[in-house]
């Protein structure tokens, strides 16, 4: 029996692979529309496309000049050329557009969703593109994130050291110079390396195809899907290799190794006919989601409930691959999601019959094997499926968006929710305001017995029912509270997830007890927290300027040491303090609390607004919280910034007294 350390090691390795696959898919999936556009143009306008096929069928043998220009028909040597000897749309799209989109997305991801990171990532990707003769998808997945990450590190070296007025000059030239350097690196190193890797991988695929061994890949791919490793395999290997093959051959079988919906369809049909209990009753609905919707994860719990059924999906996958090999069929572009609709849309005319046959054969083989295994199985399915759904979500590392239908009416309830914690890095600002907004919604819905508090992630304990955190912090929060339900938000002030939490309370706790308890009476703003001297109404500059200005006001008020300003910038580089509704609340890291002398708040208004990582911000409130005495005002601010009329009053304020009048008009949260 494997030791617990070995088991944890395997689980950790699987989790790392899942995260890596998710990272790859996050670069590809936002751009899947471009892949579909390229696939449609290819399907319609290349020399073997639908337009020419239909025209030839009706005896129309001329006038294809415009079509050939769009598709880039091949000459006698197989080179993509249009009627004038130039490359058509198809070639440039796959050579330049798609890799550049992936590189841009990867760079932006690595630089906190910054356009700056995306631009440098795209420049670096361009070098890799020109350094090889194959579509540079793998190179884009390397050079794009490298560009964004390295630019972020370089910017941190001279952050807050640039003289006012020179920020744009330094930022533009640093991005241009570093992007140019990375483009050269991509041309000299990344391009040739990816070219060699692609050639090697293509030779391996050719070796398997020539010896009729390609169906054996299902032995690895199908179990990997159940463990949610499909993103790493599909987006990291099969999609780049398949796209390269499709450029030269017009199609690739690699696009169907993982995306074929046949095995999942066959398994669910077997449960619909021969299953028992919840598994049998939920299977028909799951078929619709899997086969038409293309969400394959819906059938994973059925396999986890009865692990022996992995044999059925493996054999079904092998049968589907063997059918495509026999017909010589494949897809022009990735089928994402893996719906039969997407599969047919990506099929070239010559492969439509073979692709359809591969889906039917895969479903049939999987159905027969799964039906036999279910017939000889004597156990019930109800408890197994509920437990397997939980196991699937544990494998995935997050709540499944479609698994709720699998539990059925007989699934055990997870129990009422009594405690909600809004967690952030330092527990001073973001979480306090988010908790205030959420508390108002929860208590307003009648759940006055549910506590909603805020804490730093480092102070979380695994005895709470539900944890809310910024999407960039959820993984850390989950490690501290693995038993809790976790909800990720991006907009703290008006996140739609708050309404979902109220709906969850209604499901888990029953109807609310009535209107919320009246708020405690409270006075005006504590002048010791927000002094008139700490209010600025006519500021201008960048996001970093705004953070520095808010921090310097706190320093001038004697609330913090000067080192706290740098900690505010460090906090922003890890997790954005953008709250939504034109508000940002920069504050220091948890480690910087020692630099706080007393609690205080500064208020800076930017009439022309500030670009806060792509979001508009007009109001910047700097926060220093030594204890809990600043939380009352934060709760009041949270209520104000969910009220459009109050925000309008702050926009129109002409004096510090006008600001204090608005902030003091609200009762404590």
C-alpha cells in the first residue's frame, strides 16, 4: 500500500499538471473564436472547400478567383498561393494572427491582466514566429507569458523611482526595448527549438499512424480526462500539433483524439438504459449537456462511481481513433467545446463521413462495454454517484458548474451556512468593504443569524462554512479552509456572486427569517480617521501616482511610516485593490502592519479618472488599519458606493466638508 506521503505527492503532481493545463487553456480558450473563424474560412474557401465542392457539383468550373484569393489555394508544390501568386487569408491567419493572439493573452495574464504585458508578449511571440516555418503556437505559449512576466519584474525594479512627468517616456521605451530584445531571443532560440520539437512530435505521430498504433493513445488520454488533465494534453500538445498538420494537409486527426464526444455519449446511454437510481434518472439530461453542449466533465462522475467503466471509455476512444485512421479523416481546426455541433462545423467535406462514423463507432463500442459491465454489477448507484461527484470536484480543484444536476433529489444536503468570511491579503480594506456589502444583502434577505466578517487569509481557520475572496486569492484561501465552500469575486462592490450566495442560503438554510435587523445608530465620521487635510479633490496621474498620493497623505497625517507607501505598491502588484463602481482602496500588505502607527484613511478624487488595470477609477481611498476602528467607516463607504446618488454627490463635491458630509450621512454598517 502506498504511503500517505506518496499519495500526497501524486496528488500534488496531478494538481500541478491541472494548473498548468488550466494556464495553457486560459491562453487558448479566450481566442477560440479566432480559431473558429480560421476554420470556417478554411472550410469554405480553400481549394477543397465547400464553395468549390458545391460549384463543381453544379458544373460551375470557373470564376474561382475571389475564392482562391481568400483561401490561398495550393500550387503544384503544395505552397499556399492565391490566383496572383500571393498568400491568401488562411496562411497569414494561422501563421501570424492566432499565435500573436495567444502570445498577447499569455503576456497579459502574467502581468496582472495588464495591456502592457500583453503588448510585450506579442512582440516576443513575433520573433518566434519569424524564426520557424511551422505555426508558432508552442512558441507563443512560451514567449507570450515570458514577455509579460519579465516586463513585470523589470518594471518593479524602477517603480516609484521615475521623476514625475517622465513615466510615459520610460514606460514606452522600456517596453519597446525589452520587447525588441525578446523578439530577437524568440527568433534565435525559441523559433528553432519549437521547430525541432514540432518535427520530432510529428515524426512520433507519423510513426504511430504508419504502424496503426495511434488508437493506443486513448489508453492515456481517456483516464487523463477523468483526472482533469485534458487541458494540458489538448491545449499544450494536440492543438499546436494538429494546427500545424492542418496547415499542410487541410485537416488533422489529432483534433479528435481528446474531443470526440462518442465515448461520453456511449457511457451515458448505457446508464440511461441499464443504470439504477440517481445515475439512471440523471443520464438523459447529462447526454444533452455532454453531446450537444460539449461539456465532457458531466460524465466523469459516472466513471468515478464505477472505476471499472474506464475500460469502456478507453475502448470507445480507441474505436473512434481507429475509425478516423481507416477513413483518413480529421478536423480543420480544434472543436471547442467538444460538441457534435463543433465537430461537424470543423469537419472538411471529405472527412464529414469519417468523422461522423468515428463518433458513432466510439459511442457504440463504449455503450456495449459499459452496458455489459453495468449488467453484471449488483451495487446501487445513488450513493456512489453523489460521492463520485464530490470526488470529481476535488480532482478538478473547484466547484463544477454542471455537477449540481447529478446529485438529484436524493443527494445529501451539505448543511446550513452559519458563518461567512470575506478574506483578503491583509484583512484591512478590500475584505472589510466586501463583507459590508455582502452582510447587507444577507441580512436584508432575512438571514440575520448568518455572521459575515472579514479576515486576513493568514488568520483563516477551517471552521467556517463559506469563504469569499478575490479570484487571485482563492487558491490560498482554499488551502487554509479546505472544508469550506469558496466563492471567487472580482468586483467587490457589485459582484453578481453576492446574489448567488443569497440564493445558496435560501437553498441550504431555507427561507430567511424576515427583514434584517435595524442598523445601530451612529454619528458622523471620526475626524481622527479621515482628516480634512487628507482629502484631495483635483488629482491627476497614473495608477501608481494615485497609490503614492494616497499613501503620502497617510504619512503626512502621521498615521504610517514612509515605508508603508512601498507596501501599498507591493500589495497592488499581487492583487488589485480595484473595488468596482469607480473606487479603488490601496493599502499595505499584511507584513506592513508594523509600519502603521494608528488607523487612518485618505481620500483622493481623480476627475479625469485613472486607468486601474483596464478599469476606470475616480475615487482612491488609502487605508491604514491598526485595529478595527477603521472598519466602521469602510462599511459606510461600501454602502455609499453601491448608491449611485451618493457617488454622484462625491463627484460633485467642491470641498473637504462636502466629502465628509457624504461619508457621515450613512449609518454604520
